[in-house]
C-alpha cells in the first residue's frame, strides 16, 4: 500500500493535498517571526524625525544661523555700534581710503563682507546681531506663550463647565485687542520707569532694550498665548476621559497633580510642535514691529529695523535691504519646516 503523502494528486480533483498540511519545522517558524524593536515614544519620534530629510536640512540651517548670530559676534573684529570714520556707505568687500592706506603699509584689515551703513558701521555684524535679537525675542516670546497658554488651557479644559465657559470668553475678548496699539501705549507708559531703572546698577540691560522691546514682551505675554490655550484645552478635554485620570482621582490625587503630572505631561509632544511653529510667528511679529520703529532701541539692531533703514538708499545700496530680508526669510522658512517635521514625527495620528 503506497504512502498517501507520496501519492500523486489528480489535477482535476477537488481533494486537498496532504503535503500542504505538514507541520512547519523550527527553522521555518523562526524565518516567519518578524518582531519590531520595542521603542519609547521619544525614541520612535526621533527616529522618524531623522528620516525626514527636509526637517533635518531645516535643523542644520537653524544651527548654522545660531552659530553665526550668537557665537561669531563674540570674536568678530568689528562691533555693531563701532563707527569707522571715513568708511560710510561702503559696498560689499570694499575698503575705505584709510583702510587701503593701512593695507599698503602692510597691515591686515578685515574686510567688510556686506559693506557699511551710513554711519560707517560694519553691516555684516549688524545683520548677525540683528538676527540674534530677532531669534532671541522669538524664542523668549514662544516660551512665555507656552507657559501661560498651556497652564490656562489646561485649567479650562480640566474643570470644564462654567469655568471653561468664562475662561474661553476671556480668550475671545483678548482676540479682539489690537496688539500694535497696546505696544504703543505701553511703550509710552514704560518709558520713564525704564529710564529710571536703567540707571540702577544691574538693570542697565533693560534700558538697552528700550521701552518698545519691553512692551513687546509684555504684549506677547498678555495677548499671544490665546492660540496655545485653545490647542491645550482641546487636548486636555480628550485626555481627561482616559482611565489613568480616573485612577488618579480614585487614589486621591490633587487636581494640581493630575493637571501637571498626567495631563500636561501627555501633551508634551503637541506643546513642542506648537511652540516650534510659534517661534517663526513671533520672529515675524518682532521684525514687523521693528520695521515700524517699535522694536529695540538704537544703536541695537534688529532685522526689521535694518530693513526699514535700508529703504532710504534702496536704489543705490539694494544689498542693505536684501541681507536682513533674506535672513528673515530663511529663519522663518527653516523654523516652519522644522515644526512640520516635528509634527510629522511626534503626532501619533500621522503615523503610517
């Protein structure tokens, strides 16, 4: 009697082939087991972020800009406020008559890569310091917005009911407040107190910023956090329905601990992404207000104030306008692309 497994099967028969049901060997089982490495939320997000070439390029550009704006000015041979006599309105890589005489005498003179302005100040160092001011204002303003908006939105979303209704109506009212008008009013109000405070030892840096910049920080803290508050509120209203929040309540955890430990902590990915996208918006706002003359106090430069001052000689010296405008464009574009990459990496809804 022949073995059934060795019998040839009629191709026209509907009978199942016995050979298809032979148990798999250990080697075949191991080859079919495909297990993904267990990773944490942050490790998985960083890995996804590194795969995004556009976001990594944007991060590289941001780091290069930070290097030139924050580190290079510390050892650059010219200072942003130094006025070189006889070197007014030089073109890029041009030297004045005095500098040419020094070069002929065998002395080394550092070139003016972007020329000089109408006061004989090196324009390259002013653009770098202006970028540093604009980026510092954008980052500090975004941190203020993050702190105030996340706390306000978390409280409104957690308590809900009448408290949420009142707090959100306050947000709607703040949306209607004209920010430029508030900055002008605060600048006029804070001018005398800041001048007095600037004379006190240890507070000279406040006088250097000027009332316009201090009022701008106050406006960022008072008005621009409402968008962050709405985003956090919507996230908290979803997260507070989870089981771990119910368990924390059952164990007697305080509301402050639940909001800070369980709810805001689980929104950290959204907060990072929203803050990163808020930085270019803050930089653009600061540059726009500085362009209108509501920025830092002279001689401290800002990208907006440099662009505003360059309009007078635009036809003769167009590079004086293109340099700060191009830097504003690159900074805002890089932070936007970086924020988009962080959102794609850390937003669970966008995972494929």
